[in-house]
């Protein structure tokens, strides 16, 4: 089994990316700089950052600081959490001279005042007293400074503000805070002063570069993502600094749109708005660096090294050394079974590697070369492989299990459908025979099977091995724990899809969903991500058929992409109680009928209850 945490062992050949970024952030002429290390969920961003961190720590005049945005998700103020983490790390850093540490300590005492604009009257006493005691008043306006002068003892100040006699003082303080908020000149002044003190602090540290690695930012809420990026740009992007920000670019764009109300933009303004989002992103992140997806040869190499890591622990460091040397000479070929055998002279212990040439093309196509998904796939595959051994399944073939698992991960609805078909036909579904007999003309072969006409499914059908002569019952038996629960939804749906689905399904403005779908397609970009969203929506309808938002999402997709009509019709036909559906479902039934779907049974069920509002909606739509 394999864990899917980040690693500093370079199994992907991604060390070249870490080395390139290292060269940029240690070049004095390039600083200050902010680099967006962009990639899909699980693409290897955290591992690149870990390798970069290890490499930079070897340089004498470079300080590296790691910040995990997700860890601080629950903090009251994202900007202050980031700034405090950086300053506290400087204070603990052994490379920093005492003068630099003292400057960082002094500046740290003033960070609380960055929160003041967000404080309410009821909790302002203690921070005010603290800042007064530590000299932090230099970062706030004159009104608050004068207010603090009312007391010589900060403890007494806090006590007065919290006691009964503090009500009048709190009211006065509230007015001053409100005045400072409304003073447009105050905020720029605070920012300028803090930037100047932060820059002076770095100068006193006597270093060439301060490199901050910001990871897991795309796991945060949209507002927190923007707060962190704005903190970097406004307060921290000064001389000698470099920020490496690991995130999914789509999620960052979505966060910008969320913060600045993309859904309120009229359709005629979408083009201009998208360019504004792009411009804003480029101001926050100067250099986008996109991690590539793994090619088939890279997937085969990755699989080889994963199996070596598990099975050849004592020789794995030597194997990695050989791999790095091989990759430096040849970046295009596979580092596989033969290369490892030649390098370390082992034969018998490499028996597990024999399956890899079969696995790699299937996994590359099915899992889009995503390292984390590959690990999770291998873990599930390993468990089922061991179960097959324990059950003494005869004529068991790994490549058949892999192909079926690819379908399971790629499109769980088709996986469930194939299970039902093979169950009713003793393990040999007839539809596979007819399709696989006409793969050269696959578009015609699948005309009778509209649910199977997506491009990724057609690619899967063409993959070796073909299945029409294979008894599939034992292979589905190995997967029986997943036949009623979507493994895809639980583990492999990218975070951006989950966020978009949550926003849509919990929206109180159902009528706006149709207009939002077009913008959402631009956010998700990939057709695979759209299909993930449709799958989540269909599963949501099955769990909660009364939620109109799920039906509205599907209506919007059916209007845009006809291939989703059959998905929706299958969901509706299998719902146990159609009469409990929302009234507006009648519109969707009409859309299904208009597109040639047989909805007679649905209409009959709805029409059996004369009071059924969904049926009346359907009839009204049809009569028009």
C-alpha cells in the first residue's frame, strides 16, 4: 500500500521544476516575486514544494518558511495569521542574526492592530490594551492613540472597557473606529508603514532571499483564498521576498469570482468580466507555473518506482539514484523493468513489475496521469488483488480488473449499468459483444446505447483487453462493496467540482441556476469535471428528489449538452415516489419527451394523482 502524502522522493521527475523555481527565487534581480505553482488536485504541487524547501535550506543566506493556508482556515483574520506565521518563523530561524530577530519581535507586537478594523466594541478592550502596552499604537490613527492616553496602565484600560463604567468609553471608541474605517487615507498609510517596517526587518536579518511556500490554499474557502493573496500583495511583497503559492488555478479564479460577485454580471458583460478576473489574478500572482500531467511513459516510470518503493525498500535509494541519472540523460523514455534489472541485478524480486506495461496505458487514459489518483487506484487495486488470491478465483487476470476499475473511477453510473447487464446475462453482457465487434465504427455501434456515447467511454471501450468473452461475475464480486456507493464521489471528485456543486445545491436562488451554468462551465474548463458535476447532481437527486436545485442543474445541462438527457431520464425513472417531486419537474419531463425519451410511464404515474402539481406543469408546457 502507498500513502498519498507529499514526498521529497522524486518519483515523478519533478525535481527539474523545483530546481527551476529555486533558480528564480535566489536571483536577486528577480525579487520580489510571487509564483503560482498551479496544478490539478493531486498533481504533485506539495511534493515539488517540499523538494524546493529541502534544496533551499542548504543555501546559507536564504530563509524558507512554509505556510499551510488550510491549517489556519478557522482563524479570525487570514491576513494576520499569515503575517504572524512569517514573523514567528523568522524569530525561530537559527540563520538570523540577533538584530533581525529583535526587529521581527517588535513588528510581531504590532500585528494585532491589523485586525482592529474587524473588531467589535465588545472585544476591543484587550487588544487595545495589549497594543498600548507594546508600543503598537504607531500603526493606528490619531483618534485611537489619544484614546489610549486616557490610561497609563493598559490592564486598567482593559478592565474599564469590559466593566459597567466602560459603556460610555466603548461608545466613544466605536465612533473612533468607525471614523478610521471611513477615512480612505488611513488604510494606505497603515499598509505603507507596515511594508516599510517589514522591509527593514528583512534588511536587518542580513539575508539574500526570504522564500515563503504557501500550500493547500485551494482547500480554503473563497474569501480566505483572496484574503491570503491580498495579504501577500499588500503587506508582504517587498524587496528580497519570494512567495510560491501552490493551488489549483481554477479554484483561485472561482474565489475571485465569488468575492467579486461574478453571478451578478450580465451576460453581455461576461467577456469583459473574465478579462478583469484574469487581470486581477495576474496582479496577485506574477508568474504562473503550471505542472504538466504525466504522459504514458512517465506514468509507467512512476508505477515502476512505486512498486520498487514498496517491494525493494533496502535497495530503493540506489534505484532512485539510478533513476535520476537515467532521467538526466533521457527525459522521454521509460525507466522500467529492464533498466532496474540492469542497474541492481535483481530478477525474482521484480515479478510485480511485469504487470506495469499493461497498467500504464489504461491508467494514463482513465485517470488523466494524476499522481494522487494513481496511488489511490493502486491501493484499491492491491486490496482487490489480494481478495482474488484469498478467494482462489480461477483464471483471474489483472488487466481485466484494471480495465473495470478504470470504468468505475471514470464513470460510476456506467460501471453500475454494466454490473446490472452482466448480472442478468450470466456474466456475458450482449451489448459488449455487439459494440466490440464493431470498434472500427464505434459511433454507429453505440447508437442503441446513448449512455455510452461520451468520448472517454468510447476510448475505454477500445482499450485492451476486450471483455466480450470474459465472465465478468467474479470481477464484479471483487467490487461488490462499491456497487451501491459511488467510489468516484467519495474519493476522486476534485475539490473545485465539490465547491461548485455545494454552491449550486445550497443556493436559495433556484431561478438563477440556469444562467450560472454557462459561467460554471468556463470555471471548470474540463469536460471531465463537468461530468463529475453531473454525476454528483444525479446522485444528489436520488438522495433528495424534493430539492429543486438538483433538477434545475440538470435542466440547464440538458439545454446545453444533449448527452446528459439520458442520464437524467434514468434517474427520474428509478425514483420510488414520483408524486413527491417538485412542481417544476414537469418542465424537465417535457424536455425529455421533446428529445425523444420515452416518458410515458412517468407521465402515467404523475397523472394518476389529479392534484399532482408536477403533472399540471407538464400539461401546461405541452399544451403551449
